[in-house]
């Protein structure tokens, strides 16, 4: 069945709603709530800080809430768009080209919510043996925050779903296992950073280009921060400002360093150089940057120690991670006679872990090693702060689970591959699995090389099939 005019209208509104995680999901909830209510699903909202909204609709198929039903989850936030010049369309304008829809969040994963709302509309009036619910969450891209909030709420205790299907782009294949995810932010403070002047020629802004990719598949990207740090290390040139990356789960496509002119050469050469006016005296961030770079190497060493080192279910087969965000603090103006100032650099490292790996163990081992290393190197002049920003385990339920078998039957009847697969990313499924639910990941669209990159797209035919499949899944899981 082709996508209706109404579906496309609401898809345009959803993509136009800028739900980058920091902005919240209120605008998306405003689009979806009337659709849920039109499908005869009572709706309630969990609101945090005014704009971060979980929207729960249901029960469907039963007049009163009852535990043991099915929960269909879709996260409504997106990562930032990244550099706009890398897009050939406007990220917040739904654009149709050759059977595909383009825009930020079309595949990851806002339009999945419309497919579920359409399926719910189609089954209204059916009396089912189990209830179903639709849940749109906030903050998935920045720590699975909405899902965590929901499983700790009274609403979760009331409905206590037996089965959970989490929407992510999986090309309409069911995902029964995925990796865990950890993110740590390190802040290096150099208490004796020598002040440097840009008086005279001024400042050069050095831009290093990379290629964005989802951080679960870093081999598909080029890390611009790593390129910039390599240049700084090889040149030894003082650095007075640094910034790079767009999100902790995206391989950074750009990094900028600001350096006084003249400068020494380094490798790799910057992709673009822009001349800026001179600034006041600034602390030299070079030592703090090199420390952050060395801490990333230490992070990589910790990942390499994890056992097992690989699992054939996944691609990449082992734990992967790296630096995806870099920023510095603009230091206050120094005293007229000052020689030294304080330089502060922060970097975020992520790790995609096998289900057998314990993220807590990794984070504790890294914290201990990092503090020891910086204390020895800095001779009291360097300070290190660590903040854990994500700590989520993986998911690996049995292929013999009732949910996996039921979804497989539906897929097979529709001519699709029923065999469950593994996913290298982390999802909200792990949150629900640890809360006692059987969970899988399922949804339309391509993830690898598409999600978290410019020109994100989804095939319209997959959205059409997703509507049919969700309708069939409701009957299979709730009607038996």
C-alpha cells in the first residue's frame, strides 16, 4: 500500500521539527499525539524540563491497562545535522527523490513512529488478547535518557510489557543482539600553560576535514580530531583554541585549531587555512591537547584488553571506540605581568562493547590508569577530571525466545528473512532487557553508512512495508 497523503504531511511536520537531542522532543510529541488519539489510543506525556517528552499511547486492543502486553518504542530525537555544506538538501525539509525520502531523522528514526501509528489505526476496533502500547522517547542519542526515565516510572510498573520492539533502522530485519556503549569525558587542565601572543601577523584558523560516520562503524569514517591532534603533535606549534565533532556517537567530520602566526609545518596538512586578527595573550593549549590525545591512546589500549576480543555476530567483530568531541575553555584575560595562564581542554571518548563486556569494569580501569598516568606526567601542573556520560550494557537474548520466533514467523509470511541478527550499535532495547522484558530491535531504513551522516535517506517502499509489518505484528503478538 502506497504512503498516503496524510502520512507524507505528517512526515513533513516531523522532519521539520528540530528534535536534535538538546532541543527536546516536544515538537515531535505535538505531531504524534493527534495521530495516536485518532487511532483510539489514550495518550499521556512524561515531561522533563519542559521540552524533553516521552509520549505513551495505549492500550490498544483492550479497554483497560493490563501488564504483559507489547510495547513498540521509537526515539524521537536525532543527532545534530553536522556541517550543512555536506548536505545536498535541507536537513529539516522532507525531500523526495527517486523513491527515497531525505532529511535528518528519516531513517534514524522518526518516521518509524508514523508507521506504528498507521498500524495502530488499522487495527482499531479489534479485540485483542494482549494490549499494545506505542512509546516515543527523548534523549536516546545522548544516553538513552528517555527510556531510562520510562522504566523507572509508575507508568512502566502499570503496563509491565512482556515484549518490547525498539525502532531503529534495521532494513526490516530483526535484531536480537547488540553492543553495549560507554562514553567518558576527560577534561585536562594545565595550570602552567605559557601565555602566547598573536600580535603582528595574527592568527591562523586551521580546518581539518574528516568524514562523518556512526561511531559504531568508525572504519567507515575519517576522524578529523585525530588528524588535527596528529598535526599539532608533529608541528609543536602553540595552539590557542580547539574544537571538533558534533556528537559523542558520530565520527567527527571537522576539527578546527587556532594558532599564532607564523607557525611550523606539520602532518597531515590542514585542509583549509583562514587568517584572523590578532587576539589578546592566550594560554598555550598544546600540552593539554597532547595529554588528551595520549589519553585516547590509553582508552584504545583498555579496549584492546577486553575479552573476548571478538564475536562473529557483529561487524566490526570487536570493541571499537575513539575521540569524537573536542573543545576548549576560553581563558579569562591574564594579568598584565602574567607569564602563565590556565589552559583547559575536554575530549569525549566512546566505546562500542560486546555483550560479554562490562562497561563499568572498563570505565573504572580507565579512570584509574588515566589518573595515574596524568599525575606522573604532569608533575603537579596538570589536573584531570573524568565524567561518565554513558554506561549501557549490550543485549544478547536467546534465538529461541518467544518474541524472536513470533517476529520471525511474521517476516517469513511477508517474504522477508526471519533469522535474527546482531547490530554493532547500542539501543534502548538493552534498557528494557535489563528491566525484565524480552526485547528486539526492528525498523525500516539503512543504518550503516546512512544514520548519523549527511544526506540521510530512507526508501519509501520500506516505510510502506513497515506499516504492513507492524499491523501484522500487532495481530501476531497480541491476538494469539
